[in-house]
C-alpha cells in the first residue's frame, strides 16, 4: 500500500500497513516494532563548526552532530522562511531534527566538504534521504510545498505552512502571533517537559509512534545567526535541548559581543556548536570560543580592540619623569591622570574611549651594561602594580620594548608573565633597535619585517595557548626605513591587532607630512596611532584639534 499521506485539507493521520522503503534504504519496521525513543549524542569537546554554504547540508550536519536516532523528522522547503520557522517550532516541541528539502525530489546529489573543525564526516549523495535512513525515522512531518518522492515508503504527515493546520496535524501548540515566528523567539522557545510527553500508547496519537524526546544534552551550547537559512540548524539544536545564542549574520564574531561572551562563560560548556554559514569567516573558531568562554571583557566591553573604540594613553617609565608623563606620579595618580586625559575625548567621538598606559619596560641606555645590549630591562615586579591597578580601573596597558643590541623576541619573552594578562599588549620601538657596533642617539635604529613576525608568531601562539583575548601589537615608526620590508609584516594572526604608531615630534606641518608618508604602502587593515608631545611639539594639538586635523582619525593617541 502507499505511504501514509495526509492531504493538505485533512488534519488527521491515516494508519499505514505494509509500507515499502524508498530505493536504497532499509524497510520501515511494522508499527508494533517501531521505537519511539529519541536518542541524542554528545558532540565532541571544543568547537564544532557547521558552515556549509548550502542550508540543506547544514541541517543534515547538525542532525548528525546531535542525534543518533529519531522515530520522526520534520521537513520544510529550503528557502521558505515562514514554513521553516513554523516547522522549527514543531521540531523543537517534538524533540526531533528539522531537515530541509531543496525541491529536487531527491534527484540532485549533494557533495559537501565539512569544515576542519566540524565533527561531522562529509555529506554526500541524497543528503536528506540518507539522514532519515540513518536516524531510523519512520515518519516525516512534511510542511509546505516539498517534493515527496524521496519519502516513498515512509509515513507522511503533510500540512500547509499554517500554524493552526500544523498544530492540528501534529498535536503541537504553535503560537499564532507573527512575532513568535522569528529566529530570536525560536532560540528562546522552551524545550518540552519530557515527563509530560505523549507516548505512543496514547489514544489516536497524531504521530505513530509519538516521539519520546531524549533528555536535554548537557554541557553543550550553540551559537547561530539571525539569517533565516539558519533556522533549521537552530531548531535541531533546541530539539536536542541545547541552549542557543543568536548573533547578527553580518557580525558573527563572538568576541565582539559582550552578551555572547557572558553567555558562553556562564554556560561553561565543554562543547560549542557554531551553526551558520557566516561562521565560516572566522579564522580560528576554536580559539575564539575558548577566549569568549573565559568571560574576559576588555576595557570598553567585548574582546576586540580597534573597531569601535579609541585608546588614549600616557607614555613613560615608572619613576622616570624625563622619559614621559607616566613617570611623573605614583601608580594611583597615574591611573587617575590617564582617566582624566582620556575623558577629554569622550565628547569628540562616538567610539568608546579607553584610558591606556604605555609603559617602557626596557629602556634604551647609553652604556652597554652587564649584558652588553645597551638596554636596561625593568623587572616584571616593577610593572605589576601598574598593570594590576589598570585592570581594576578598566585601563588597557601596553608594555614597550627598546632592545638596544638584542632582538625584540628575546626581550618580549622576559615579560611573558605580564603578557598572559588579558589587558596587556606589546609595543616594539625600532628607533632603539641597534645593530652590532651602533650606539643610541648616533643613528635611528630599525627592525626587519622578519624580526617583527617572529614576535607576532610567538605572541599569537601565547594568546592561542591560553585562550586569551586578542592583543594589541604596536609598531613605532616615524621614518619609512625604521621597519624594513614593511609590506612583509604579517597581519594575519586573528589573535593580534596590529597598529603603526607615528611617534615623531616637532612642528605640525612636519608631523602631518610624516603621518601621510607612513600611510603610503602600509599593510592593509592595520590600525594607526598618533603621539602628542607636551614639550617637543610646536605646538601640541589639543584634543579637539587632534580629532579634527589628524586624518584618518587615529585609533590610539599617546601623550609623552
């Protein structure tokens, strides 16, 4: 006999006997042999990314990640957002996967390469039919206008994409309120009370057997986006009892969202699912998830640096007024002064203004010293009071290196105990990088792009290792030859946000000419810093002038 099919105008299911499986699949069991229980599976630890460009494939991959078996599935037409959202509510209430039909009636093959971080194997062939067979499903709830040929041999409960009709056909309760048919509402949809689930022994159940949902998966959370094409994957996650956080499809980076960072931290989940094509743009999803789950919020909120904030810094060395204003007062007064200086920019920009300290950790020296490198390395203990006070006050810190005749990487490693703190970045000052035989103040120093890259490789690995937020890496420059082969500087590490700091002093026409020259041929996507000198600039720009006359506007403004 044919499969059980409910025409669009009927609301009750019709019993089926002697069903025949579709080609290539095992026979569907007789009704009394069918298992009603839904069986879920715990995803692998870490981040699993489901980001295929085809929403049909994403829906299948999500089902495979979370479900071992299910007596029923819900199928909705791909590309029909209204039908999919209604179907999503049904799938969540029944506790079963939601799959999508591409309208090809099972004929079109699917060949998907799964992202490296996904726990799924590649999806090939007739993806939907194969997934239904894998799940052992005997019933398909078909919503809206879908092709039924690939479901031959299965019980089909068909319904228009209408809330009342679908509720009647499936025994679920769908809200008629259009506002409920949205991705955010779906993410908040309550998972059914498993203790009150209708069993297959109930009188005239709409589905035979009626699914008995599995207990909600533990220690798992999902991130998805508000793209309509992500509704199916979201529904399948919610059907498995997985809580979900919705991000904008045009801004899917979890590190930009304070709310997402808080949610991931609070969840403390071992497994995180990233469900949506937009997540394919994340360069390192595993690190992004670990960093966000730390719960760390950088000054200004979130974990990114330059997109929506302006850093305003005091520069200098502790206890050394001659090297800059940072050294003119004690720790507490330095923090208060940094906050006061940064506050002068609050009304001049729509960005969040972040008070900042740039602390010279290794100071260029006129004498070679015991180690012969013409650089005095301050002990980490000398800097820690500033860093700890800054962290408590919402102040960012950059530690600055003036390495003399040694290399930047050697000196950077001396401060690893400070650089593992979330609010601490690093600055390289090539003016004070000497070659053998050179001495400070007899020439301007320089650094190769290769040496800069050795530092960025090490620092990025440190951030990756400890799941830290991205770090600021500042490159000081006021002459083009200070950074040799600058076009080869590696800006690809997602764990770092690089900035070129134009720190020349003198008259404003000369400073502006330097600013323009440094921008020519600079690495793409790099941020920019400007320095105001209290005594050496002729004249020093006021905050209003800095924001008006320095174009493009800087991301970091430092005072020395």
